[in-house]
């Protein structure tokens, strides 16, 4: 089993990166998101998910564990194969996570081969899984007091922002003054707007 490959990028084409590992070139299928972070002849590490079938042995390479986890979640959904999952993740794992957490079908259907029904199935099947994994994280942080009242929408918004890479302190600060009755999507947009204005 391959966990990751690391070495100089020997070939970089749309959907394909070849990593030279001590003279052996590993051809990895990659998303546009991952490809955009690779440069020819520069060392890269790609986390690997193997797909072995009777007629093919494919390696899917990801620039981060987060992107790999999203891929593996996506391929558990009936009707979503590796090709469709890679297409969805080309917009980045953060955008995929945000789309699922906020129920944004449009972002998912923008990917090639993803229709409205499959987008709805992805949201339905993965929302609890993504929210559940995020809910296990400590969003309050060691020095940030949790709000007196946390609605379900606020919890989901915090989870989505955590998945986007923001720290608990940044999230706490960005959500100050947010409307109490705002939806998850409105809270996420409110926080992102606050962070953009701040920095």
C-alpha cells in the first residue's frame, strides 16, 4: 500500500503529475486544485489513494490529507466515481466542504458529470459525516470562551470555517455581531466577509 510519494515533479499535465521517487516515476491522477500547487522539477509530496480494478491500476494523488479525505468520502456516494470526485474537488476541498455544509447544489453541479440529483445525494449523505467529524474538534480553543447559546446553525458554520483552515480564535472574532437567527450559509458568509475586511 502506498501512503504518499515524494520527489521532484517530472511531468505535469492536465489531470496528471509524475513524481520521480529515486528514479521511479509514479503517475498520479490529480485535481486542478493539486496541480495548481505543483511546479516542474520541484519536490512535492502527494498522498495516495489506490484504485485497483481488473483492467486498471490507478493512483490518485492529493496535495493534502484534507483533499484525500474528501475524495474518499465522495466515492462512498452511489453514482460518484473517482472521475466525478476529482472533478468536484478541482474547486478545492474547502469549497466542496462549504458546499456540503451549506447545501449549495450549484457549486457541486458546476463540476463535470454532476447533475442535480447526484448533488442532492452528496449533500444528503455527507452532510452528517462532514459535520460529525468536525463536531469532534474543539472549536472553543484554550483561551476563547464558548458563547452562552450556540445554535445548530452556528455549530455548522463554525465547523465549515474550521474546515476552511481558520483558527477557533479567528472564527470566534469573525462571528461577533452575527444575527442570532442567521442560517448556516449566512453565518459563513458573514464570517468570511469580516475576515476579508480585517485582513
